[in-house]
């Protein structure tokens, strides 16, 4: 199963960004520091790629610091890419972004040539929170779910500095399945577009690989970390449900309820500072998805030429 979510307001956002980008000096792409590869939107890269871009790894306060260092190195080693970690609600570091914009577009400033900055990223990463922190006002609506901002909005930071808040956008086909799962776990995907149980089983597998002690500390399963890591994902979910009292009649675990508990604990960082992917894992996932895509394309071509071959004699 793959996760896809590209509702109507994202089509409109895509058009709005394509139109707006002509008058933009610097793009700030907000990424989720808990999934810094999966939350980088290839469609945004296509739409904004020719403009100076600052990548912000937001929610750094709830991400794994060791893994974040790997991601910062990975991004900063790429041409023309500067990445910085951030907690969007913390004013001093957020305001440093303003200097970053001036460095990237040194010829902008003053009333005649105001700085025009577009803030974009996948849903629920903290774009509007960042704008509110930068402007020191609650001008943009924020909220703990995907799709809070529905329309582009201009915010005036100073007479010569404008920010555009944009609705969170995904891309029409998320071809890397792990990326879809991580985005869903983070809250970037609309609730009706994924199965919570499947997303949580995937999430648990990632947590078991690196964060088994955190799982034990939170759910007190009375198992050593090695045993938590070795459990089957569905057994682990059941054990968590049982421990947390998510039960149905007849003594069975309410798996849906258990999944909701884990998801909330991950999203609110009760489970601790977690990052779901490393650069090398992400590259492996991408490579595997590219192979699958190539195979799918080859099969499609083969089917098309077979069909043609069958049709040809009839045409004679
Ligand atoms: N821990 C933490 N939470 C954050 C941070 N930035 C934003 N949030 C929370 O993340 C949630 C989403 O924030 P928004 O600013 O509404 O996100 P958005 O990117 O504008 O979302 P959409 O408009 O839906 O695309 C809110 O609950 C924020 O409080 C951060 O740096 N750290
Ligand atoms: Mg928003």
C-alpha cells in the first residue's frame, strides 16, 4: 500500500507558487527535522529550484540530535544548499533567518526593492508558526494537523520585507513508500488518506531499530530493550494496547485505539527526540523505489508493444 494525498487546495497551491515565484527573492523550505529527507518536496524543488533557497530543519527540539547532524552535513554538502536547524517558536534563532535571506539576496532591501520571501513545505511542518515568530504576532493560523493554511497569505515583516505563507503541499505521486509512511506518522497527510494501524506498525518498526529503550521507558512493557526490538510489530502494538488499557469486550486489544496512542505519543514527542530516517537509509529507499518504477515502466512498455503487435495484423 502506498500513501497519496494531493487534494484540490494543493493543486491550487501548486499554481499559486508557480505564479508567485517570479516575484520572489528567497525561498525558505521548511522541512521536518524528524524526517528531513521524506519531508523535502520534489515538486517544490521543481517549482522553486532556480531561486536561492534556505532549508530549515524545523522541530529540531523534538528530533534526534545525532541524526540531525548527519542530515545537516548531507544537505550542506549539496551544491547551492544551505540547511539550518530550528525550533520555529524560538524567536532569536528564527530571526537569524532574516540575515540568511539578506545574505542570499544582498541586492534586495529598501522600499524600492523590498525583500520578498516565500515560505513553503509539506503540511504541518511549522510554516505558519515560523511566520508568527518572525513577525512577533499571531498573524497566521496554526494547528496540530495537516492543511491548516488553505490560501496563500502575505505578511509584512517590515516596510521592506514581505513573507508569503503558503498552504502545505505534498506531490501527486509519492513513489517512495517509506516516505509516505513517515509523512503520515508526522501528521503531514490528511487523516482519511491513510490507515492508522498500518502507519503505526511501520512507525514501530523504525522505533524498534533505534529507540527501543524509549519505547520501554514510555510503555513499561517489563522487557529488556533487546526483547522490545525483537518483537513482531503487531505483537508490540498489542502489548502496548494491553498495557495502556486499550481493550475491547472479550479481553481483546483495541488495535485502532492502541495505534492512536502511539501516534499521539510520537507526534507530541512524549516518546522523546526521534528522527525516523538517516541520509543513507533515505538514499537506499529512493534507489529501491527507482528500480521499482523502472520495472513498472518496462512492464507498461512491454504491454503496450504487445497490444500494438496484436493489433497490427488486424489493421492490414
Ligand atoms: N515541537 C515543535 N512543534 C512545532 C514547531 N513548529 C511548529 N510546531 C507545531 O507544529 C504544528 C503545525 O504548525 P503550523 O505552523 O500550523 O504548520 P504549517 O506548516 O503552517 O501547517 P499547514 O498550514 O497545515 O501546512 C503546530 O501544532 C505547531 O505548534 C517546532 O519547531 N517544534
Ligand atoms: Mg500553515
